[in-house]
C-alpha cells in the first residue's frame, strides 16, 4: 500500500457500503466488489449513531474509526471507500 500514490491505477477486491441498523445506528460493512479504478487518497471514516434530544439538534457519536482508500471507478459515479488491504497496484 505504501507504494500507491494519487492517480495510480489500482485493482480492488472489496468496498465498504454504509448500512443503517436499528434506527439511528449506521456502520460501514465490507462487501466483495472487483473492479479497477484510480486511487485518490486515504480517508478516515466512522461507525456510530446519531443522538437526538427533543428540540435540540442531533449530533453524531462515533464508536469506531478506521482508515480506508478512496478509489474512483468511473467518472459518472461517486468514489468508493475501499479497505486498504484490498487495494493492489495495477501493472
């Protein structure tokens, strides 16, 4: 992973998809997904829940954070979050 830099062509075998659980709980879960793309960089994402109290504004409570790769698959879709260990440099 340390050899991969911005703009490199990569192959990915998994991606993260955000799932809602029991109301305000949201978490990222990995799923199998094979594709090639362009590496954009690293990001930190969090799992957690929203806390709301009556008329007060809601706020996010993170329970876990982790680093992921950001990879664009094509120019018509948003980039995807990818587990770092599932990114390989395309040769």
